[in-house]
């Protein structure tokens, strides 16, 4: 049950948008004063159904839902798409409200990095889990993520925070940070939402031209190929990876960056002959200017929330 006056009023009203920490704290304190539990969904905006499923999960579990919209410069590397990253605050406010948001926090960089020099002041950094997969190809990325998420946690002070399993390594890193720093926040992972053809939803899909978009399904098709091989009894890591890699032969516009098998709990690489699981396959690829990622448990039923979806 939401305490939102906006949504209780119905009609076209959108959730309140605040841009400063005092205004955020005042709204959250008011909700807490009514006994509300606080759910939090951090995003970089340009919301799609994947973000909305996080907001719905927050609305289901919590009384008052805060969604942040902030494109965080410190998690982008040199030459990455910080300036091009799509932005649409009005559209986001409508979509967030529709999914159950009560309050939108849309700070600017002066608010989030008051020194005016993002990245020069205090960092929060998780080691180990950030060494492989995306961490290997995006140096400093997770340091930017953990720094901004801890700043947001301290501002919002949520009871529960919701993150997508599409960014699997990010979820693992946030869980580690919360454990290590003893943040009083429960972290929930939400299954990946896909387009009808299986492509994982992403704000970066907006970069794809028509032919690139058609071939971008290679990421999920690769996960499905490995999952099918697993369910046919294949247990050699190299052959499971081979089944996935083959898919990219038919998608010349998709340039794979990595395909790896890891233990989903530790993110340690799995090699040789695998035991019965759990086994996560993670993939990243460049398609034109977009860098896309996807992952799935290949040892579970494809249609399970953690699998790569149906074989369609
Ligand atoms: P972003 O705006 O890309 O930083 O993502 C904000 C949150 O939405 C993160 O926790 C993402 O993992 C999550 N998310 C992004 N895409 C999806 C998706 N297709 N399904 C589920 N969650 C997603």
C-alpha cells in the first residue's frame, strides 16, 4: 500500500520530484512519521519496463518508494557515453509514477558531489569481486557505482533497495559493500526483463540502428545455446563457451568483449568439467556505440526467472 498522495489522487498527477537532499529527507521523514517502510530504486533514468519492474517490486514490498534518477559521471570511463547517455526526466517521472513511485530524487552533480570535483574526494571501493567480467574492461566503473550508491543510501536511508539481476556483477558488488560497511539496508535482486525477442531491456538499446538491433539478440541467443547444451548434458566449460561463441559468427555487427562462466555467488571463473551448478554465464558485447551486457543461470530451466528465457 502506497502513501502517495499523487497516486491516491489518481488522474495524470506524477510523483513529487525533489532535487535537493533537505527536500528528499523531509519527504522521507514525513513518510516514516506515518510508519511507512522505505523502498529505494536507484537508476540513471531513461526508464523502461526493466526499471519499472524494480519499482513495482519496491511498491509491493514497501510503503513509500523513492526512485533516484542521476547519470553518475564517476562510473563512466574516458571515451564512454556519459554525454550521449539518453535523458528524459518528464517521461521518467510518468513511468516511475505509473509503476508505483512516491517520490523522485533527481539531483544534479553539485548536489551529489558538493566539492564540484567528482571523483577527487571520498571513494567507496570493493575489491576482489570487481576484478573480472565488466571490472576488467571498465576500470574504475564499480568504484563509481559503489561511491554513488553509498551516497544515495546515506541520503535516502531506505529499508530495502532494489537492483536488477541484468547487472549481475553490480548486484554482487553492492551486496558485498552493504555487508562490509554494515549498511542497514536490505538488498533485493530483481529478474531481468526482456523484449519479446529476448534482448535484455537497456537504456542503451536506444543507440541501436535497425540492423544492429536485430543482431543484438545474439547475446541472449548465446546464453540460450549454452543453456541448451547444458540441458543436453554438456559439462565441459570450454564446450559450453564454444556453443555460446558460435552464435556470434552469424552476427557480424556484434563484437563480443567477454563470455565467461562463473560461480554466481563468488563470481569466480568456472573451468574444466563442471559440477552440477550453480553456473552463471555472463556476456558483454559492443554493438555500434552501445555496450550491452546480459547473463543467465544456464543450469536452471531456461524459463525460470534466473534462466535466459524461453528458446524462442
Ligand atoms: P540503470 O538505469 O541502467 O543504472 O539501471 C538501474 C537499475 O535498473 C539497475 O539496478 C539495473 O540492474 C536495473 N535494470 C536495468 N535494466 C534492467 C532489465 N532489463 N531488467 C531488470 N532490471 C534492469
